[in-house]
């Protein structure tokens, strides 16, 4: 990566994007800390934690499956995107 490309990438993220990114990380960390430390009494075993005690509704399960599927397709697509120089990334 040459100097011009590095400067172009640095211009893409302004202070607004950095604030949003930082807030996103803080909120995600806060949610993880809350459920990891403060809601200990609900899940006693690892099976209850990993399988949600087999009581999770359909909507969160379907969103998780869709996110996994999209992630897999994206990983497969990146190889093509990287090897074809004329293909746009967006």
C-alpha cells in the first residue's frame, strides 16, 4: 500500500465515524458485561447458556441463522473480489 492509498483511507473516517464506532463498541461491551456478570442466576449450566435452555423464540434463531449464512456468502465472495481487479468492493 503506497502513501496515497493510506492517506485516502485516513480521509474516509472522520471524527463522526470514530465517535459512532466507539459508541458501538462501548454499547456492545456494556451488554456483554451486563449479561456476563449481573444476570448470573438465570443460567446455571453451559448447556443452558449455549442452547438457551431450548426456549428461544423463532425470531432470534432465524436472525442468527441468516447472519451466519450471509457471513459465509461474504467470505466466499471476497476471494473472487480480490482476484478480479475490476470488480467493485461495494
